[in-house]
């Protein structure tokens, strides 16, 4: 196992010819760095000194990728996790196992497997209930990207019924989010969120039928993919995808369906990550459009009815 250092915290490293992945060795579970080989820079945000105070102590964000469960609340979501994880080696990767949360008995585990020869990762996020009562929750995987890039969120477009009379999309907005925020660009097929130095937070959620979210930073394009279940209930007004940004980071968030997690049961939420140079983005990702087409605001093409 190869070790490193993340702002004074011991870390473990996975790597192939395309990128290096770094995880905290004693806190989390947390993936704190993703470094493409051609840039040498962390694609994730690093916020080692950002914390939230809770009744149980300070919650440290650290940066990078973390694993929560929805719906969010200060008392249940922000359990301090700055110590106590264990690490096991698995084929082509690592398993990061957190402590059982006080009160609920929920244990968080992330299993990370890196492709030997592709710019590709699989992350399996597992919630296990070691408590005495059922917990209503949804797995929630959050990736903090470094700021000053552009998030691309594909959305539902076209008819959902033969007559074209039914609505085909909806958004969840948080109290601090403004529709006229200059970072937010609404297109017919894609929502664009541009990260800048504004300290004002912005967050929105929606049901994403395409099962991917993307982030462009300089010439690097990051894609996270996840499963979609149209027949299940999701948190936050039916959101399986959410985005949050302020001056420190921009978060790409995927959620699994809501379930009652009974004692001795578990649920797994899987993401895959891909990293490309902007000129190598798969041609089918944008439905035949180029990256430049997507980044240019598309005019609404609907008709009055």
C-alpha cells in the first residue's frame, strides 16, 4: 500500500497511468484527491480547514468525495468522522470502512476499484444498519470539485406522453438559490452551473434520467455515472441529482432511492468515474452535440399550448 499526506492527515494512494487517487487513511471514508497524469493537479477541492459545528463536535469537510445519506439534517447528517476508519485491500483497490454512527448504528463503507489500464474508477457506497431500529434514508454521494470550472447537468427533454401535454421536468430549489443567479444557465437539454469566486451559495436538485453529471476544468472533463430508478421515491422533491456551489467548491451529488433500512440490512449505491481530456469526450455523451454547443446557452424552442 502506498502512503501520502493530505494537509497533515495520513493518506493512501491508488494509481494507474492515467491518474492518481488519494484517500484518507484515518478519517472518512473520504477520497480527497483525483490527479490526472497530464495535469499533476488535484481535480477535487481541498478545504482542510472548513468545518461545521455540531452537538457531537466539529464536522470536517476536508474536500473531495464523501458519503452521506439523505434527507439532510444538522443532527443526523453531520456526524464527525475525523478518526476511526479501517482500510482493507481488495482486487485493484481499497475498502474504506467507517465507524458505526452513534444513535443510528449506520455504518458507511466505500469500496474503490481502479482500472489497470483505463481512466476509470468504480465506487460502491454501502450503508449498513447495525442499530436496533429502521432508518428512513437514501444513499448520497457528494464530490467536491475544485472551483472555477463548469458543471454540466443533462435533463429530461422531449415528450413524456404521446400528446405532449404532461410536464417533463421539475427542480428542487433551496432557500438561498436565486433563478437570476448569473452562475446558472438553463438550456433545453442541459443545465450549466459555472463556478466563480462568489461566496453566495447556490443549490438545485432534479430527477436526472440520464444518470450522469459532468464537470469541466481547464482541459479536463470529469464524469460520474450512477443508476436511475424511475419507479422509486427520491428525496428532496424527487431528486436523484443535486448541485451545490460557493467560492470554495462545486459539488456534484448523486442520490439513490429512499428506503427503510432495517436492522442487519444494507443498501449499495454505485458510481463510476471517468476522466477525459476535453478533446476525447465520448461523442454520444451529449446526444450528438459538441462540448461547445452544450456550453453555449440554447434558446427555448417550446411552443405555447
